[in-house]
C-alpha cells in the first residue's frame, strides 16, 4: 500500500476500535470511589474492561502512532519538514503514552490483584487519568501541526483544518479537567472525543479519496 492507503487504514482503524470500545459496557470508575467500591466494580466487569483496554488503549495507541507516521510522510518539502517532524514526534508520543496506559490498566483487571484488598485501585486509577492528560496534550499538538500543514499545502480541506484547530483547544482544556475539578472542563473533555474521531476519520477519508 502507498502512503495514502496507510493513512486511511490506520485512521479508520483508530476510529473503529474507539467506537467499539465505547460500546462495551464496563461501568463507571471514579477517583471519588473508595478502594473497595473500585474493586467491586472492576470484578463485576473484568472481561469487558480487559477487552476495552485492549481496544482503546492498545490497538488505538498503535493506530494513532502509525496514522501520524503516514500523515508526516505526505509532507516532504523543505518548508514542510519541520512541522512534519513534529507530527511524527507527537504521534509517537501519543501512541506510546496510550500503550503505557494499557499496561497500567492491565493491572486493574489482573485476577491476582483484583482478589487482593491491598491493591491500590484508586491510586492506579488516578495515575491513569494523570497519564491521560499528557496524551491529550500530545494529541492537541498532533491536531494543530497537521492542521497548519494541511492549510499550507491545501492537501486537507479547510473545514477539516478548522476542526483540527478547534479540537486542539478542546483537548487542552479537556486535559485540564483531570487537574482541576470543573464541570465545564469535564464537558469539554467528553466533547473532545467525538471531535477527535471525526477529525481523524475525515483526514482518513481525504486520503482514501485521493488514492482513487
């Protein structure tokens, strides 16, 4: 497959695994819950959460990393290369952080750890949320750098570039919700995910259309 094929494939894969992962019922986990409550919630949805983590942190992490590799490879002129390197770098960072999250979340569904009341479930959940903040910042940089490149080269339609710019601010503000308890920031965090999926899917559709 050529570069645009890879772009479309990994972009659509990212969107698909996220949608499937969100449709899996796993219950709600919150740092405000006690360690015992978290343990019971995890025990009740152990297999479902294992599959969800595999999809939205594992497969999605690899997909966004390779999506960024494919996007950066489209921009090869001397003027584009600095930003193209940024796209590649932040994509690798976002994908790597997602895989780290997958590893940490695996401990939350480990049968031996779930059976022990001594396991610090709340601490692990807080750690996952803190890691997520850095992933959101990396995704924000991926969005803005890709949007700037798309506007400069006109390889990406203007509406997708504007969506990417709006998405950048949404990801940054949404990431702050893990550090600051604020209902508006939390709402922005939830809104940023469908925006991200639409943005990645739209860029993938552009790549697929240009292949044809």
